[in-house]
C-alpha cells in the first residue's frame, strides 16, 4: 500500500471531522470540568461559558469537514484539504500561544505536536491528490 492510498483526503477529513466533533461535544457537555482543567480551582461561570462556546465552534468546524469529505471530490477536495490543514495548524499554534499567557491547563506541547503532525498529513494528502479530477473549464467558443 503506497502513501497516496493511505493519505486519501476524503477519509482524513472525515476522520478529523468526527474526532473534532466528538471533542467539541465533550467540551460543550462537560464545560464545567473543562473549565476546571483549564483553570484548576480558579474558574468562573464566564470560563464555563467560554469552554461551551469553544466546544460549539469546534462542532461547527467539524461538521464542515464531515460534509466536505462526503460531498466534495476531485481537485476541489484536495484544495479544501490543504486549506483546512493550514488554517487548523495556524489556529492550533495561535491558541496554544494564547493559552501560555494565561497558564491554560489544556496546553501540552506533546499533544500539540501530535495534532500538528496529523494536520500536516491532511495537507499532504490533499497535495498528493491535487491533480485528480482537475478538469480545466473550457471556454465557450460558440457565438450567440
């Protein structure tokens, strides 16, 4: 089995979508526990709200990844996979850096490294499949 077979953007987007949806749902439903992990013994109702909101935003992004994996194909899927990879990597790094400023309890450089590596594989998957189904639109040469 070659890398191109393993790195199919459809399945990588679907897997990320499902995993991120479950993580977001867990964060939303367990927001008080998440706030306590994020700010041990020092969280407020506002922190619980922020954790719920973060969970909701995560579920929205995850739903977009799931629908994209199921409804988009060819070159467009590759482009969206690469875009999603880059955007999510930037988000994860910026979120980590912001969390460092407030001693955010979920910040773990090892987990960040693993997630960034997996997101990079999503981008590579998109790149490897970029030329598939890449029809160039033809110009309409008929007059009338």
